[in-house]
C-alpha cells in the first residue's frame, strides 16, 4: 500500500512542489534514529545508508511505513539500490512529533571550539598571574615556546571539557552552546546530573578528542560528524542517555559567536598591533627580536657575542641627549638592564670617584687602572629611594673602563628581595661585562 503525504503537514511554500517534510525518523538494526531533515534523508538514501526496506515515519503518517511505500519519496529514490536487508517494523509508541531537531554537526563543533578557547584563555591568564605572583616568571616565558604551547594545548582540552560539565549542570549551558542555541538534556528532557555529565565528558575526551592524540582525533571527529549528520547519537551521548538539541538562535547570537571566536584566535595580533601603534614599551624605542635563552647578543662596538642563561628582549634606546643605549627586558618586564657606552679622560680611578660621588665600590674599595686587553670594572649596588622612601627596587652598577679611554655603564634593576630576578640581573651584567674590551 502506498501512503500519500498529508498536505496539511507539509511546510507552507512546499506544497505541490514535491519537497519532502522537514522532520523524519527511521528504523535501522532495531533502533530508531532521528529526527533528521529532508536534506540529510536524501543524503542517506543516495549513499545507501537507507534503502527501500527501511521503516520511516514523519508527522502526518499513520504509522511506521516502508520507504518504498511513501509516494513523496519515490522521486528521490533514483540511484538508490532496490535491494536491502529486510528490516523489522519498530515496536512501541511513535516518536514525539514535537521533538526538536538534534544539533547540527557544525553547530556542535563551533560551540566546542568557542568553549575550549575561552576556558583556555581564562586558565592561561590565571596561570600567568599566579606565576608572576609566585615569583617564577620564567615559567610564563617557557609557555611561549613551541613545546610549552603544545603542552598547554594538550592539557587545556580536558580541563575545558570537565569545566563544561560543571557549567552544564549549574547554569545549564556553556558560553558556546548558549550563543548557538544548544542544550544537552536527557532523552526525557530533564537536565542531567553532574555525575552523568562528568561521565559524558570523559567519554568525549576519549571517543571524540582521542585523548588529544594528533591526527587520530581528526579521524574520530570525522566519524562522529557522520553519526550526528545521520541523526545518530555519538558514543558519549548514547551511553549516558543524552541528546543535544538545537534551538533557533536567529542571526544575532551566531554572529556574536563568530566575532567572539575571531577575537580569541587573533588576540595576539591585536596586542602586537596595539604595541606597535603605541610605540612599544616606551616612546623613542626601537624593538629588536626577542632573545631566547639559547640566543646570543653581539656587542655592536666590540663585536663580541655572549649567550644569556635567561630570555631577554634587546631594544635600542635613544636618550634625549642623543646618546644610544641597549636596553634588556625580561619577558615579564620585572627585571631590566642597560648597557651604555661613553668616554672619559684622565685616570680611570678619578673618573669613577667622580661618578660614584663618594660611594665606595664593592670589595676592598680599590680602583684598578685598565691595561691593554684587560678592562677595569667596579661594582656598586644600592636600594633607590624616592622622597626619602624606598621604591621597592634594587639596583646594580658595573662601570668598566678600557685603556683607550672608553667606558661602559652597565646597570641592572630588579624587585628588592626577589632572588630569582637578582640572579638573572647578575648573569646579564656578567655577560655584558664579558663583551667589554
């Protein structure tokens, strides 16, 4: 018997045009899948996933009906294999005609990308602030390396997934799902418990993200995309009796989601452009490429190369008097050093005494005169004050003179009491002193 479609159930504007209704269920291997829209139904018919013997139902049909008996689908059967294994007729009540369509694969993927990136941004900010407060800024600098980024990307996904479980339980949604109109519920429409959501996210980490294994997760994503497209549940939803529905979100919220995603992805570009537009860290400076822990800096006057133990950013700074200095900044800008070249006349000891203005150099207080091939350097450290009160910083000075009447003024500044910053400054000044000849 051929079943005729009820015209009252076909969407307005589609009547008389041979266009299929927009919501279908189908039975396969004693399971019921759906609802799916007409586009997905046609894809399944075309690729042979659904054949003439499959039982179909949509609102308006009296009951489960074989595909080959539904007249409105006959024009879509061209190219579909006529032979297929006999499928038993489903038992039990018909599906809920008012059930919303499951979320589209692209909507689910976009929501997941937004959530992972947003939570990763928040976690990265918290870790960065925590590292700076704990006095270990090198850990922040390490995260900016290739291996640091790979490790951060590996651990941030499970952190984000389980954070989403709490959000899905408490507020009932996540930022990405809220923007795209997605909702994760039980098959009966009830909100799942936290325990169920945690099980779901753990299964998603394995069956969806493949535990973060590169390339393998691309295969698992592709396989699950096909399941969702065909109206079938993913492993993490089916095992926990959950379904992801998509409500009509209009155009405003998806637009906000797209803009939000690009803002997150290109935040580094925005910061770089802002830094360039504002002239870098201070006006009048020209920023050179950052010096990594294994990079070398070449003294432009002596041509001597040195290697620093900690990462520094080298910048050329021009002062108001037209003189040039070489500024060194740690990645967190908590410690900085300066190397500046000048000339003196007369004995080096007299020049040093005049510069230090009565402050005795460290050690025995003696000032040696430079000899050919061996410059003379004196060291001084102090705690700077402003209006008679300590500023909270510490300073170190190396004044090195050569037999040719050339001197190098090497300074370092760090937070008073921070031994790690002090050690970085000591290493910097030692290396810079090695470049003086």
